[in-house]
């Protein structure tokens, strides 16, 4: 099989498409013929040597989500058969023509969705749904603050929150991304500066001085102080990424007065059963919305797998709105 391979640690120049031995499914596993696999920020960090995969997963073959067809099933698998159109998140190794997946991690691709569109759904969808509801406890009618609205996870979070009846406030450092996010259901966009990001006053104004009970943060340190100032009483800041640094300086008295909490989350290293639960919850509650066209995958660009370096360059530049997808 052909697979994306990291020839060390560094920039996009270390990436190549190479031939590797075909894997075979063990008991409870499904072998998927990958037709498309999305690129994620975690792949970039892994390429740089900053985010190793869980034990038992190759460090040199990236990929956290895929879409394709079942090619073969291992002993004991009864829910899937060859030819079924499936998608899923993985611990790694998804950017290859063939990938082994636990049978319960798979979701059926809704009719009418292309493989490229399906590949853009699992990581962003499961992550945002889990952060909004399982961790954040979002309720209909609540305001929610979603940072970096042009990212893959954020474009999905905006749609899912809106479909649940939330009022969605978003931030971006790019006016164009805020404007594009309005088509996804963004109610209020806040343009933040690169040097001194400020958004708490505007959030308070938009929420009648109450603040947001749920904040999804992909930026981290640079936004920490403003997040606390924008937090509603009893609210929750769910930290999903640290693109703006991982070591904030904050006034904890604000957190105490708000009686709020800061919760971190990551999917990749979780135990298998937790990832299955998060995947199945997304399948039950969000995939029907996808099938009806209420929630849609947002794709910035599709690259042939041979152009994987170009995809990494685009992600490094932070120019994309939505997902970058590789076609195999």
C-alpha cells in the first residue's frame, strides 16, 4: 500500500509517499480501503516531533481520521461487510491506502456524502460534540463562545451548537473567516488583534453582561485571561488546543468569583472505550443532522495524496477555512 511517511522530524520537506506492507485485520478489526483522509493540526505537531502517537501506533505514518470502504473483516466482526462505506477517527496511520480500525469505531457514511466530505467529519465532529455537550454541558438557548472559527473543529462546533439552539459567538483574527462562519450559523463575530487579543467586553455586551457558560478554546495561553473575564457564573472553559501557548498568566480570583472551571480535553490518547462512546454519541446525535443537510462538512481544499507536502504548507500558514483533505 501507499502511505504518507515522515522521514524524521521537521518541516514539510521530510514528508513522502512510500510503499509499505499491507496490514491484515485481527479479531474485532476491520481493514478499510482509505479513499480520503483529512489533515489535522496534530499531524503537523507529530511531524515536528511535538505530539507522538499512543503506544502501538507508528510515529512515521500520520492521520487521525479517514473515509473509505470496508475491504476485509477480522474474526468475530458481524456489523460490517466488504463494500460498506465507513468513516472514523483513529489513533494514527490513517493517511494510507489501507488502515486497520476497531469495528466499534466505525460510522456509516450518510448517503449522498462523498468520501472527501466524509473524511472531513469524524475528528472535527466527535471533538466538537464531545466538548460542547459531554464536557461543556451546553443547553439550548445558551450562548457559547467558539474561538478560531476558521479551524476544522470550530466550523463543525458552530454548526452543531446552532442546531442545538445555542447563540453562537465566534472569534477570529481574520474578518473574512468571521464572515464565512456566518453562513454556518455564527450569530456574532468578534475580530481579535494579534498582539493584544481582546474580546471579553464584547462578549459581555452581547450576553447582557452575563458572559458565556461554555467557551471552546483552541488558542490557550494568549486567550486565558480574556476567557476568564468572558465566563458566565458557573461556566466552563473547555481547552482543546494551545496554538497561542500552553502557559498562561491568569487571575484565579476571576475563576473563583465566577465559580467556573477550566477543563482540558483531547481524544487521541483516551482509552478505546471512551473513544467508542464519544464516536457513537456523535453518530446518534449529529449524523442524522448531516444526513438532512443541517450540519455540513466544511472543506477548504482537497489534495491528491501525492501533494501532501503542499497540504502541510497550507496548514502551516494558517490560511485554511475548514478542513484540508487528502485523496487516496
